[in-house]
C-alpha cells in the first residue's frame, strides 16, 4: 500500500462519517461501499467553480499533476465535481470541453459531473436499493455511482447507460481500474436498456421533463423509479414512483432541493433571434396590465415549480432593449404565445401577453390555487404517469389541483 492509498482510505472513512452525520448515509451496507470505492479514480481531473471578473462564473481545471494533495482531498469532499463543459455560448465549436482541454479557468455550462456523494447515497437509500436487486442507472457520468452499486450488489446486477461516448469511455476505464465491471451501455437512457430488464429499481442522475414509457415497461410491478422531474424554467422535484401491475407508476416528491442536468434530448433549444423578433412583433399591440404575480414568484423553489407546471412548454429570457428596463419574456413556441413581465419603478409588475394561450393568466391561476391550498411544500405534491400523460397534483381545499403534462 502506498502513502497515497493510506491517505485515500482515511479520506473515505472521513467522508462516510460526514455522510452519516448529515443523515444521507443510513445503512452499514452503503457505508461499506463508500469506504471501499476509490472516488479519486473516477475524477482524475475536474473543474472547480471560481469567481471571474464582473461576477461571472469560471471553471478552473484541477488534476493530480498540478497539486496531488489538494486533488486527493477534493475528490473526497461531499461536492459535485464537474467533468465536462458546454462552451458553445462563448465559443461555438467547443461543445464538450474537459479539464484536459484547458490550462486556465474558462466559462461554460456543466454537462457532466460526479454527483456529490451525499446525494448519490441519499438516493440509493431513498430508493431502498438492497442486496439481490437488479438496477438500471441512467447517466453513468464518471462511473462513481455505478461503482458504489456494483460494490454492494455485484457487477451483474447493475446496468448503467450514458449518452456521451467520451464520458462513457472514461467511466469504463475508471471502473476497470477500480476492479468493477457493471453492464455499461452507450446510448439514450430515455429508451432504457431492455436487454437486462426487468429492473427492481431505476435511478436517474439526469433529470427528465417526462418519465419515458420504456422505463415503465422495463421496471417490474412493485419496482421503483427515482428521478428528478425538470422543466425549461429551472424547476426541479425529486420524484419516487412505484410501478403498478398495469405499467403505470405513481408516487410522491421527496424533500430537499435536488437538481440534475436535464437529459440531453429533452434540454431546451436556445431561443433564436427569429423567434425573439416574432415575439416582439406579437407584443407590439399588446395592452399592459398590472399583475399581482411578478417574475420574482420564481425565486421560491416550490412556486417556481408551480409556474413551470402551469406553462410547461415555455422558455424564458431576460433582455433590456435599447437601454430600457430588463424585461422577462416567456416564450412558448409550441403554441406561438408570449408573455412579457416588466418591473414597475415604484414596485409591482405589469404583464403584456399575445398569442392563442394567455401564458401569464395560466400562471396566475395556478399560483392562486396553490396559495388558496396554503402554499403546500413540494413534498406534498404527487405524480402519476402511464408514459404518455403525466399528472402532477396537490390537494387543495376543493379537491386536487392537478396539471397534465402530456409527452
Ligand atoms: C450528473 S451526471 C452523472 C453522475 C454520475 N452518476 C456520477 O456519479 O458520476 C449526468 C450524466 O447524465 C448523462 N446524460 C444526459 N442525458 C442522458 C441520456 N438521455 N441518457 C443517458 N445519459 C444521459 C450526462 O451525459 C451526464 O454524464
């Protein structure tokens, strides 16, 4: 054993202690997995968040070569370690940038990471993954969470699928180095992996707008699915569903503010300049009116989720035109509708709307019903799906308040 191995084992024990203290790690079996799986092998390099000039976020590359001690210590912190960035907004050809590709801190949007260990084990505990189960993971990422499952359940019981071939190749190499060999698949996890079905448990470490029908086919009756439901307005909710006998699943949202990067084929396209100009044109004749529900409603975790449920196909951007105030545009290209929210100098908000769907009327109605119900937190919301229609609901004074999200 090298000094490095001894230090890594110490750091793993300390990590397991802190995960137990935080309540995320609750069983001796998962503790043993955390103590045994060498996370540092899965994150040979990663990006660290740092403040850039003018408050922008920059990502600094970190690796064994630069500072071996710091790298090892960071690998065992309860932190998400970003391993890939999409830099197309700043540099159109740099879609998948890894820490190997840069020497200095850079801008970009994370597209792959090793999820913080506390959340990984919390999800395995919440999903009640126990010995003997057959599990499908969507989003292999670095392979660390697959390794934890393989360590406890055995390689044959774990299947993991990753969309990005480069990320998948790195994960395969790291798993081999760690002595683990789960079934690894490169492809779109929204189709599941029928070859190794049926699964007792399905866990997704990317979020989805709609729970895909193949997941329901491939999870056995009584089996469970744990996935973060997401949308295009940055609302998230960690949902735990149980399969019925009829390929329908029903469940509830769990506490906490859990968010994951959205599954690649479901991520929103950026708003184009053509769509933006069409929206401005539509709004030119719209009459402004005051609204008691401002854009700031979205600062709260649950109310943002409600807004997203009310206008599930809308995207949003904030723009100042010709030196005027910043206006928040909600654009729904599915229905060709738009709403623009403007802050008033003395406080309050006005809204302008155009198109067949009055987007902000829908938001006001949904938020009004949710408030009448006493503004219940997200863990009181429930979800049901047959793979086509997905319904989210919460109890109100006059019965359930529900939203249908058809795939
Ligand atoms: C947060 S990371 C995974 C973390 C991973 N479990 C770990 O511990 O390292 C999410 C991963 O999901 C992948 N992903 C996104 N959309 C996907 C899809 N449709 N199918 C499979 N993987 C997907 C991303 O490429 C990314 O690597």
